[in-house]
């Protein structure tokens, strides 16, 4: 079988996770009666120091719900040029939320960068309603926003009455890599979308994390977008299992990514090895012929994302193939 490094979304449920799913107690979640969903929501909310969390089918839905909670229709969202919310979500913020987005040069969103970009209300202008931050940063090869930078950004946005959203698809990796608690991260943001189906290895699902009042609005938006999942405890059980069994083991993915990065001459922070090559599609095709699947994320950029289904032998093989091609 090929070593599949295209994304950590490719993980498959382990035997233990499947057993937990099969044994899950369920009810109708749209009525708020699924005990396993309720348990997952309470646990994740507590982990991030917020009042509430809402289980949603996907990270894209989680992000899009969050944006509508913190940006009014015709309001402005500020984010980096490669942010997932404006690059990989098919224009959802514009189509579904009527949100105007404005991007700054790709990279980590810091207070210094954002300060000069915030727009106040005025004649003919749209005031900035929210800033979105990715933790970890996909374009930055899984880079972790330093806590001090996030704290400074929070102070800045609060002073200007601007909301702060976190696309926390891989915030679990940031937590493990940095040692910063999820609660410390969580309390910095007005809303977070955190993913269960990437590094944590659940088959489906993300969480919207926010205040109790906004969570009620999130449930309405989830239903409006077709995200009411009824007996969803079978899926929520996978999330609970992942939090118990797969969170701290992310350090293993980081160590393997570091080994692969060292082999190809790239620094890594978490589980993503980003490489610049002359022709990304040609490079990925050549790697695939030798049993290594990569993600193409730009004309000259490929990435390898390490996850729980990639072992040491897979990393060794990938390192041999990629160093040969480079």
C-alpha cells in the first residue's frame, strides 16, 4: 500500500474507536436528547474554557457557522491570504453569510500585521467585524502561532471592538507542540472551530466552541445548513474516544514529521512537511509512482501530512523517495 501523506483527514477509525462507536448510547440530537453528543459537547467546551460547544458534521460547516456568529451580513472578515475560510471553503462566507472578506499577505496573523488593516465604520467603508486566525497554520507548514502573539492580537481586537475567530482544525497539534493548554488558547477567542477528524483520527465531525448564547444561534444555523444529524452519538463516541486515546500521541506524528523534514531539508513545527519544488504536480506524480502520495497546495508547493496511519517504516520510505526526487 502507498504511504498516503496527502492529509491527516485520511485516518481510519481504529478497532477501539469502532468498538466505542458501536456501543454508543444515542438519542435524537436535534431535540438535544443524544447523551453521547451532549457529553462530547460538554467536554470540549470545558477543555477550551467556554460555556458551550456544538457538534457539526465538518470543519467547513464549523468555520462557516462561527463566521456568521461573529460577522454580521455585509460585515468584514479579515484573514490571511491562504486562510482555509476563504481558500478552501468554496466561497461559503460570501454565499451563505453575505460576509465581505479581506486578506493580508499570507502568513501568521500578528497584532503588528493586523493593526494597520482594521477598518473603522465610515462613509462608504465596511468596518472590520472579526479577524480569523488558523492554529496551526496550514500554509506555514503546520506553524504554531506563539501564545504571546495571540495575546497581543486579542488585546488589539478587543480594544477595537472586533471579534476574534480561530480556525482550530489542528489546534490539538499546537497544544501538544507548545505545551499551552487548550483552555488558555480557547479563552482568547470569541469562537473556535476545532476538528475531530484530522489528527485525532475520528471519521467525522468538528466542534463549534463559543458562549452559551451564541451556541443557541449555532444550532439554528446548523439546522438551516442541513447539519442536524439525529442519532449522532455513534459519531460523537468516536470524538470522545479520540480525546482519550489520540490527543497526546500527536507528539509521535510531530516526531515523524521532523524526521521526514530533516531528510528533505525542511523545518517542521508539528505534523506538516511543506516543500517548494519546481513543478508541484509533476513532483507529486513522480512520488506517487514510487508509492508516496503528497498533497499539491500550489503550483510549486507540495506537502506531506503525518498522521496515525503512518508508521516509522512509512516515513523511512517517504524520506528515501522524496530525497531522491529532490
